[in-house]
């Protein structure tokens, strides 16, 4: 399995002096978690706006492509902040995170969600008006919300398991 192949890298990464330094300070980890949650909030907020546009509930008079363009910077900042801080949080406790089944679930969900976002969701959001049916738009928006919030919920569950 892929997890077994990654184990030597994770084990090495978690034992680096940087990882030890990062993980030994509650304050550093707390700051990273704060940035992680802020990034996730911005990321989910921009996803909610775009999905509500696909549902036809919000910004009905604006083309979806224009909404996507206006949300692009927010989404990129949220994604970069979330991924960057998440990587650093992982670095500070790589071995213990990696051993957890919830962490592995979160990473699987994240990879699937990123693939969905950068393929289907982006394609539907950037399409000319009327190219996709309202059902396709709504289904795409619902899938985006479900996937991103599932990643967030799995991340929150890591603290409990």
C-alpha cells in the first residue's frame, strides 16, 4: 500500500532537527493551527460563495465564470495558507499523525477533493452560461461543499482520535 511506501520518508522527516524544533513548542503549533484554521475559513468561504452561485441562490445575475474570477485570489490564499500551515503542523508530529487512521482518511479526502476542484469544479465554474444544466451545476456545487467540509471535519477529528 502507498502508506507503507511513504513510511521511511515520514520517519526521516519527523526526526529532522526542524521537525523536532517545530513540534517541541506548544506556542509554535498553536500559531500554525491558527493560520491553518484561518486559511480553511477563507478557502471554505470562497467555496461556499461559488457553490451557492452554482445552486442559483446567490449572485444569480452574475455569470459563474465572473464569480469564479472574483473568488480566485481568495481561494488561492486560503488554499496556500491551509496547505502550507498543514504541512508544517504535520512536520512537527509527522510520525504520530501518519500512524493515525483519521489522518490518512483526511489525506485521501484532500487528494480526491483537490483533484475534483482542479478538474470538474473549475471547469463548471469557468464555463459559459448555459453550457451545463442547472442539475449539473447544483450537483457540482453540492459535491464541492461536501468534499471540502469532509476534509475539514476529518481534520477536526484528528484531535479526538
